[in-house]
């Protein structure tokens, strides 16, 4: 297994995960301006990700 390829794929997956979190946060802020959704254990992220 190539070590540099593994590191690069890890960095890419981290960047993708961070982008996903940023999108969820932006959508959650947009949703909370209409009406705050305050639940625990990640339900806010699920509701923000749903269209």
C-alpha cells in the first residue's frame, strides 16, 4: 500500500467531511432563522440536511 496515496486520500476525505459539516451548519442557520430547531444527538444536522 502506498503511504503517500493513503495520506492524500485521508486529507481528501477530511476536506470532504469538513465541507459537509459547513453545508450542514449553513443550512441549519438558515432553518433556525425561520424557527429554531433544538434537539440533541445530531437530529439538528439531519433536519438541516433534509431539503
